[in-house]
């Protein structure tokens, strides 16, 4: 679903799940929120409202394992009722009931570097898969610690605006490459 077609309730459900992310990533200081939530989290909404997004992208530092002594990241997600997508194991889905309707919010784990043939890398110590996208590591450069708008007691690490625009350029380039491949 594109954000242009997304109902406001789906965007609200995504923000509810965003409220859980600081606790989930508490033991992962090098995890950074990227993608469509960056403008929402960095630009004051009263100055420039952001229409919203329907998923949560998290970039992990592949060289920095988590520090939770008892649970892997996968176990932490399962305990919070996230379900791994078996076809695309770098994705987790969390059901959210909002205003009497059920919504499925997508969380994707990403990483930078040279992608392997499968495009995925398993972080054994965390039992999670990460979609490797060349250049995505830019999200880890100078991230900002930002308080969540709906809960000022919690904060998350967010990719900077320069990193956000770099990642958008990477995404546009990848889409163009995929389009050329399909057209051939």
C-alpha cells in the first residue's frame, strides 16, 4: 500500500508500533530508524506536517550485536507479538487494533554493505535476517536521538536528513535498475 492510498488509521497504527520500538531496541544502541518516518520524526509537524508512512525501517549496525543478556532480537519481537514473514525473513508484522479495525504494520530490518547473492544476511547472535542494501550504512553516520512526538519520555535514534536524502537516492537508483531489468 502506498502512503498516498493509506488510510489515516493505518498511519496511526504505524505510529502506535513506533511507540514500542524504543523498548525493543533498548539493547541495540546502533539501531537507527530510517525511511519514511525520518521526516515525521525530525521536522516539527506544526511547521511542515508529514502525511505519514505505513511501515518502519530499522537499519542495524551489522558489526554491533545487541547487548541483551537473555533474549535475541527475534525473541524480543516474538514476545511483543511480532511475526516474522517467512518469505521475506527480514520483515516482521505486528497486528494493531485501532478504532475497532485490525491493521498489519510492517517492520523491516536493513543493513549496509555489499549484498550477498541472496540479498540477506543472518545475524546469528540475534536470530534475525537483515536485507543488505549497498549504501544503506549511511543511516549510521551521525544519527540523531529524537524524542517520540506522541510520548516525550521515549526516544529513538533516527537517520539524519542528509543520510535520509542519500538513502532516497539509493532507493530511486535501485528502482530504476529493477525497471531496466524488467523491461529487458
